[in-house]
């Protein structure tokens, strides 16, 4: 094992043992993250849902099915950390509010984001899903998801903003058919090239 791989293994062990948010979390902390220095694609998401918290598997739900469809890949490829890193803004389930899951816990970003991103030396494109990830990665103001996604060509192919793939966004997808018509085919082609 190289020094870089050992350092990442140590860092991931620290992340997985983290309990910083314990007093404010609805459930016992269970950080859900997948990072490997060989990953070619980074999925920068929001936070694990309750199902991911329980299983320890990110995007193991309808959101993941849709995201894999958009990317044009199967489950085995999606969950191969040597190809795809999954690094949400918050690593633990934040709880549920009146209109869905609460925002990602704020503790993760200052503690873990920079060193984990620094360990990803090969990734060719981040897929930045949802407003919280877009605000951090793109400096986007809240409420501008549609504008960021519509302007996808301005950051292509180094990064791309995507709507959150949750079924809660079905109305957004119906109102914005250009996303599936224009963005998804380009995304699939680029994902295939990065993973080949």
C-alpha cells in the first residue's frame, strides 16, 4: 500500500468513527461516504437519507436509480469506489423536516471536505447534485438550481450542476424537459469516456 493510500485509509477510518454531530442528530451518527484515490468521477451530493443511513449504502433508493439512469451506468459501476467517489456535504442523516429531509449537518464540511477532496487525484468531473452542494462547489446562491443546471455548458466538461435526482423533483423535471433532452445525453457520453 502506498503512503497516499495508507493516509486515505486512515482518514476514512477517522471519518467513519466521527460522532461530532451526535448531540444534534436524530439517530446515532453513521457517516456514509465512498472515496478512493483512483475515482474518475465525484458525486457531490447533499446528505444520506434515512435508508442510506440504515444500510450504509448511498443512493440505494429511487434517487440512486434515477442518477444511475442519467449517468448511463449500472449499479456495479456506480458502487465501484475506484471509479466513482460519493462525497455528500453532510455524511450523516440529518433528520426529517416538514417538506423532506433537513439540510446537511454543518459539521462535516470544515472537518472533512478539504482533506477528502485532496485525496481524489484523478477525478475528471464532479457531478454536483442539489442546492447545498452547488452552493459550496460553485458559489451558487440558494434558489438558483434551475439557472445553474440550464447553464451547464459554461462549466462543461470540468463540472456539472444537476438537479437532485429525488422523486420529489418530478415536477421540476416535467417543467424542464430540456434537461433530459440535452444534458442527460451529454452526461452519459462524458461519463462513458471518463470510465473507459
